[in-house]
C-alpha cells in the first residue's frame, strides 16, 4: 500500500482529496486537502459520524454508510457520486471511489478518493436541461429530427419523428424501404429533393404528404440541409419533419376559395383595363371630330369630318366585337402551341446568355429525362427560362458560385418545370404578397427592374398554368411551374 508521502506526491497536482482507513482499527485519517475543503471536526469527535451529519448531503447518507461498511469489512469496491458541503457552506459534486491495492490479500488499509467533478456535473445538467427544452418544444410543435447517411443509406429518427409516423419507440427505419413513409404521389418529389441535396448540396424546405406506419396520409413541412466532412464532401443530410396536417388542410381549403375569387377579380380587372384602353381612344376621337365639326365651315370640311365619324364608328364597332370575344373566350392567343423540346429551348437561352454564364462561372444542371417536350408557345417557354435563369445568376450568393438545377417531370398527370438555385434567397414572409407584382424588387441589384417575374407569371397563366416559389434567405430559391 502506498505511504502518505507517495500518495500526496501523486495527488498534489490534482483537485483530489482522500481518506486513509486502517482496516484493522477502523481508524480514519483525512488528507490535508480534505480538511481544507470541509473543515476539521472538533477534537475527539468521530470523523465518520461528523462527515455523515455535517458534510455529506442527507440524500446520500444511507447508501454511503452501506458502501463504506462493505469496503472495510469485505473489501468491496466503492464507487459513488455524492454532494459534499464545503467549509463555505456550498455543496459541490465529488466522485468517491477506493484506490485499489496491488498487494492482494495483504492490504491492511484502504484509500478512499474524493475527486471534484462539480463542473462536469454542471455541464451534464446543462446538457440535460437543454435537451429537455428541445424535447418539450419538439413535442409541443410536433417537430421531429432525422438524419440520412448518404454513404450507407442508413436513416436515424428521433422519438418525436417516430411518434409523428405512428411508429413504436424501438422501431428502426429500413434503408431499403426509403419511400415507405411518403405518399405515392409525392415519391418523385421526395427522390428529387434528396438527390439534389446529396449530390449538389441544394437544401430543401418543402411541404409534402407522408404516410404513417398504418398508411394514414398527412401533410408535413420537411426541411433538409447537407452535412459536410472536413474535405467538404457531402456525407449526410440532416433535417426535421413538422406535422402541419391540420393547418395545411385548412390552408388548402382557404386557398381554393381565394384562388377562385382572385381569378375572378383578375379577369374583371383585366377586362376593365382592356375596355378602358380600347374605348378611350375611340371616344377621344369622336370628341375631337365633334369639336371640329362645330368649328368647321359648311361644305367640304364638314363632309370630310363626317366621313371620319363613319370610320371611327366602324372602328368602335370592331373594338366592341373584339371585347365581346374576350368576354366569351376569356383569352385570345395569337399563336397556336407547338411541340417544343425543353433541351432545345434551354440551349437557345444558354446561347443568348453565354457571356453572363461565363462571367459568373455559373453551373447549369438540366434533367429532362422524365419529361423532354411539351406543347407550348416557344417564345413563352424561352422567355420563362430566360427570366428565371438570369435571375438565379444575377442574385447569386456572394460566398459561392451559382448552381442552377433545372428539371421537368409529370405528377398526377400534370407537367412541371422546376428551377432551383443556391443564391441569395428571398424573404417570403415579407415579400410573398408582392412576389410577382409589376415593378416589385427584392434585392438592391443595379439591373433589378421588377418586370421579369411579372411577365413570367402572366405568360404562365395565359397558357393556363401556375407558378409558385419557395425560398430561404442565404440558402436558395426554387420556382415551380405547373403547365
């Protein structure tokens, strides 16, 4: 067994106090450091009882006495975490364990170490407290975390995610069954968003339909971001699911009603604008001729003016006829749609913007294998691609090269075009209502004029489609066009 000098030499550089116990006489001696921590008992006072009554927190007294008796009578190992009251009156955490002797069967004394672990214990409590708040917040908002290892394909869900998906706590997701928990009509969307994130580092924030273990479909908001290693290689995707089924269902019902009202209002506004524009010019001409007739000399001058009245009247009749056709047909297209290959349209746009693409070192990735052509007006399609592509490059993020991912696909019988970028992003909370308005801009860019998105939206809607946008500031933007 180590003598006191050796023991003090070993422990002198550590915040470790100790007891030395004579196993024959049961006498206990305290190290100087232990005395300095808790103070000395009065002369003649039993140290062990003083320790139990005045130093050790009462929650640990019974167990400590039991372990101590087992140590000095049967040489059983002693290991416990306890709270001791220091001389300043404050409690601190200590790990208490015996120092094992190498001289088996011959030891006549034992050493009980008291190692200060107060800071480590406080850190542990802080972590546990933070985890508690995280867990409670996740439960209250129905938000669960997940992680996908892109190398092995293995998936991790936290307990809230398992609860959202009606899975037992011990359920482990099978990598081979990766689409099992997504609604069938959203499989392509899910595969695309994970592919873009794992291959190109494009994050996503989408609202999709998932399925529980018992096949109940519901809406979630899914967010995912790439995880990089030290070599800046993508090794995983980390994200969250939030159950938004009730809100989404109400939102869809409300949006349906609003869309009907907005469409009707838009048509009325456009019709009023056209009528005002068309009729104003004819009424102005009639007013002018009427004024000239009052000032003209009888004879040839009036005859010429009267012929003008006849011409203006004919034009007015023709205009009213056209307006009647607009009201009846709601829209008139001057060109008939034709079959256009997306690749051909994009190639023409890239050729016309090659200097901008080279200047900004932009990378354009296009995948048209799931839908390679469409019946459309070629000028409209090229204009849509041009506006969205140049916007993605102009509003790039200063810290990275622009990457634009373009894809087409079919979902539920409808054709879609998506253009995603890793640029500056748009604050939709602030700008969503004016997103596609005329002369509306969202960044202080010298070339921003607020016309491009307005024209794009009108072209898409003229062809009977719709356009939507999702975006996160400093992350990127995705425009989705339904043809």
